[in-house]
C-alpha cells in the first residue's frame, strides 16, 4: 500500500479559541484592503498600526487581540487550542 504524504495542518492562522484568522475583518483588511483598515481603525478609536494583524499566533496582532486572555492561558498550559484543555466545558 503506498504511503500517503499527509502534512500537519498549519496552526499559525488558527486562533487558540478556534477562530480562523483569515476570516477576520482586521486580518483581511491588513493584507488586502488598506482603506477598509482605516475605517475599522477609526471605528475602534485606534490607529491603523494598532489595527494591523497577522493572526493570533503572530507577533503583529491588533490591539484587541493583544489583550486577549485566552492566548496566554493556552500557552501557559502548553496546549494549542482551548478544546485540548481539561477545564474546557
């Protein structure tokens, strides 16, 4: 039987909480629509730079995600996603 070359999924664009970063308005605006990013930044009352985001696990996250308590919780427990936590309901 031939072996199947199955790659591990790339978790960099999957938020710890399970959201898919590429579907986030701020991620899309950061990478595809600078004018939309300006509007979103203005609505949130932050700068365009503070609104830019490359995903939950990236160094450049938007100001909202930088204050997220879920990411540091999962990292502290050594898990990739909330669903892997024994405390998850």
